[in-house]
C-alpha cells in the first residue's frame, strides 16, 4: 500500500494525473457496426420567436420533437428508430437549444444590455410611493412595478421620475404639490444609496451607471407646476428639474403656445430644462419645435399611424421631430402601443423608419396606472423587448442609440445649449400678464 501511495504521489507531481489517457484507436468498420441509429433533429418552431411560449415548444431539455409519417422518415444510417409505429411522434435525444431559440436570444439581449443599459423616459413611482405607508426599494417592493432588483434585472441605467400631479391641481396647490414630490424623490434616493443616485447631467448619469447605481433624473413635471412664473421655473431647475411637459396650462393650450409660452421655452433652453411634448396639441408641438434651440422630447408617445391615441404622433410630426433632432420615447403601455411585445416593437420600427434611429427611445411608463403588454409587465422585462428587436434584425448601433445613446445625446445637447444661451441672455423677467394680457 505504501508503494502504491508513493507511485501516486510521484505521478501527481509529474502532472500525469491531470492528463487524460489517450483514447484507444478502434477499428472503423467495427465502430460503424456498433453506432446506434440517430434521427436528424428538426429545428423547434417556425421562427424561433423570443416571446413564443406555446405548448408546442414544451419538450424535455436537450430533446428534439421528430414528427414523421412512417418508418422511412426516421431511417438514418440504414436503421429505424426502435419501437416507433407509423404516424407516431417520437422524442429523440438531440443537441441543446439552437442559436435562434428564445433562451439564447434572451441571453444575447442580457449581454447587450450589460454594455448598453436602458435610459427609461418615464416612471410614475413618486406619486405611488406617496400612497404607501412604508416601502423598501432596495430589497424589493411588491406594491410597485419598479424597485432596485427589478431595475437591475431589466438593466435600467437611468430613469426619469415623473413629477406629474393628478388632474385638477392648479395654481399654488400645483406648485406646492410639485415641491412635495421633489422632496419625496430626494428622500427616497437618500434612503437607497446603494441602488439610486440623483443626477443632473449626462456626465453624472454615466458616472452613476459606472458606479453600479441607477441614475434618477427629475421630471417631467406638468406645466401647472411653474404657476405661470418663470421665477418658479428657475427655482424648480435649481432643485434638479430636467423636463417640463408643455400641456395643461393657459399658455400651452389647443391654439398652441402663447407669447408667454414661447418665453417659457426660451427660458427652459437657457436653464437646460427639456421640453416634453407628450400630450400637447399639434399646434403646441409645431411651435415648440420652431422656438426651441435645444432638442425636445416626447416622453410617452408612439406612432399614431399604428394606434390612435391623443399622445401618439402622426407621421408628419414624427418626421418634423426627426429633422429637429428631438426624441420620441415609445411607452410600454397596452393602450398606446398594443397588448404584446411585438406591438411595441412595431411602433419602434415605425418611429425609427420615420424619425430616424437617432430619434427613438424607450419609456416604460411603469407605476403610472397604465396597463402593460404581456411579458412587459414591470421594469425587469426590457431584455424581452430587446430580444424581439434583435430577432427583427436591428443592428447593434441602432439598439445602442435606442437604449442609452439618444437620451445621452439629448441631455448633452441641452446642457451645451444652456451654457451658450446664458452667455448671451439674462434670466427673463417676463410675466404672463404683460405678454398674454
């Protein structure tokens, strides 16, 4: 026994135990005689769609469903599949999932989003959190669609937190409620330092993402939040506001922007606050595109040509938005885009074709009270949408613009425009009574 242990120790030190023995060369003719019959696998599904989860695809892992009309259909290498009667479906061991299978497409989408995370254009989380007695977004919160674990699973790198208020709040009440929303967001971010970070620029957004945090951007707020006062607009910007929706105010109504409304847009350009045109009337959209020197955004707008909705944009406005280098962020809501992942992808295809790949983005619109398409029910589901777009042949540069690049461009351009405007323009002291009477 001691001799055997000495030999094993010597062999281990020489590295012989780490090297597998060379296979014994067998006679080829005998190997052919002993080879078992194998049926050729038939690829699963017609198109390998990432969201196809029908019963037809249910089969043992690593097995292939071979359907045949007789024994001749499974004859391979001169042998039949044993025990198979004519017209019977036989499950035969085969290779693992093909490269076009749903699981491999989701894995590819996850890998892509690791490098190019999602900058999500709209979340209604602040108002929902106001209604909850307690919550913990770091561990996971069942009462909302968005928490830190789901944002990480969905590869969300930046998120606009809406400061919109329920309808009916106007004047001082709207201003006060908006300030309360701002305070709540700051409190929530401070309470979750390992997962969230409040940011104010494109550079800070990228830094937060590189540090493993989700960048929180404040806005959009509703037009009533500024109380018809440019001084309040500046105060909100000083507190971090990054976007203001140009709808729901007397100076941004059905007839378009009034003279005071145009002054609001100019002051937003000087500050670096983005003009959000989702829900604005057509005349307001056109006039804002003409007045603004910074890119405008539509934080919750899809293609009206595919689905009629007040916030969706017709093709001529999408084309105008593309010419102005703006950004249309397509919402993941059943009401605006449709009930399935493919419906959302159809809208993204359409906006990309009309406005251009540099002018399309994503807006989860979670925690807003809206219903969401199947398989896109919360903030963790973005890989399913990206897998669908990959399946449709979207090139990687266009996908990178969609998820992250276009929002970064808009933020950088708005900041650059603001610096240039402040060099040539003082803060406006205009009042609505002076301009609109």
